[in-house]
């Protein structure tokens, strides 16, 4: 199981992406030194993220799957529309799944409980 890390303390996309890539590489390949994969490959294979705005877009596209509890900008809505298998919007206003409930839905999906 990989660790959960909150990168919200920084709104610097490159730092978020590098930090996430470092953790994916450390935890995915630490036990097998023969594994020759780049950190970016590992993100696309193992990492998921919960994100919400433009500064998260690069990380969302690098991860295997990204979950948006809310859509805060046109660019995030467009990215989700262009990448429906990779970026998933958990918010559903008609069903009352907003805010914390949308975040809980993302966590349930990630943990395989949905």
C-alpha cells in the first residue's frame, strides 16, 4: 500500500509532480532494484490523486487516475471531458454529492469500496 500524501501546502505544480513522482518511485521500486522505470512511468501506473484546480492539472494527467470532488475552473472541466478515463469528477449536484461527500466518494473509489 502506498502512502497518502497531501501536497496542498504548495501550489507549485512542478514541486507537486516531483514530490509525487519521488514517492511513487521510492515505494514502487524500493524492493526490486531490477525494476527499471522512470518516476513518471510509475505515476502513470500506480499513483492516483484527488485534486481540484489548475495548479493540479499536470499532476492529474501524470497519475493513473485523478478524482475531482469539484470543478473549480473551465480548464479542469475541459481536461476531465478530454480524459474521461483518467480524470473522474465525483461531484454530482443532482444526487447531492458535493463538497465533503464528493471527496468521500473519491476516497471510497480509491479504496475499492464504491
